[in-house]
C-alpha cells in the first residue's frame, strides 16, 4: 500500500504520539483521552531512547510536509493553484489519495495550535538524521516558490521551522542558498564549506554530502519512496555546485 493510503490510519497515530499522532487520531475519530495516553507513551519512549520504526517515520515525514505546508499557507494568507500543483508534482500524490491529503491539510489549517509543536516533534524524531529534516525543508521551499517567489513571511516561517528542527544557522544558510540563491554564484555555500578550503577538503565534503543525501540512504532513514524525486533534486544541486567549483579552480 502507498504511504498515502496509510496516513489516516489510527494505529499510526497511536504509535507516533505527540501532536502528529493526535492529528491523525482526530481524523480517525479516536477519543481525546486515548490520544493523551498516546502522547504520554510517546514521550516516555523518547526519554528511553526508543524511536518509531521505518514505516512510522515515513508517515511522520509525510504528515510533517502536509501540516507544516498548511501552517505556511496560513502565514502566506492563501493557497494558490501553483502551490497545489507543486505539491502534487513533487510528492506524487495519486488522484485517489488527494481527498485524504486534503483532510489532513484542512485539519492542520483549522488546528488552533501553531506549527511549533509539530516542528519540535519532527526535530526530536529525526535528530540523528538531520538530512531528512533538510529534505522536508526543501519540500516546503518548493511549495513556497511555486507562485514565482518566496514571500518574506514564508521565508521567516521556514527559518523558524529550521530552528525548531534543531538545525544550525549555518545549515539554514546553506539550505536557503540552495533553494533561493546565490546558488549558482556561490556553490561553496551549497556544499557548506568556505571558499578558501583546500582541494582535499572540497573533495571530502562533496563525497560526504553525496553519501548523506543519496536517496537509498535517506529512504532507509525514513524518507518515503514517494518523495524520492525531492532527494534526487537535492543531490543534483550538490553535484552542480561541485562541478562549478571544479570549473572555477581548474580541477579534474
């Protein structure tokens, strides 16, 4: 079954706990007290070092994109046709699952609490796999710029999401540059290394980024297979930056 066919399942909500689990449980019609129990169990598991397994992490990633995208739409004030098209294009939502996705999106927009609890939960869940969080931010950037430009309110929102994810300021600058520029003018920013770095450091950094952003590795860490195009796009940006650095330095 596709990831999109699982996202409204009550069992996934109980396993995930927290605000994401509560949102899923609410859609499935579960009682509030049961969702409270789920949240408490999730916090206990977190303190004990237990994390959700692969399928649950994939569901959490998917819900995270939808919920944080919905919260971003509230900041922006409107959802454009271009943004909807960008979501469907990158995340491969089949027509028969759009209703489920729409239910979660609308539930998140109506939700009184802000984006912070969801971002914190995702940050804790993927704290040992920060590249997954980068992919999620890349997805939100793709949606934000679908109407031609990223609004200042959207950019401020995305920076706060990165902060609640636990990403560093340097990580944020690199992710922002890769999505908005100066991507072509400053490939060093995309690779996260200073322009004065020596050739050995450059090669090592590029190899490490390619390894960490390889789609197979990310899928093993919780990235749903339906999002593989997003991972391939990020890997292509890294390789373009590397090619530009080699061109500028006359490297082979």
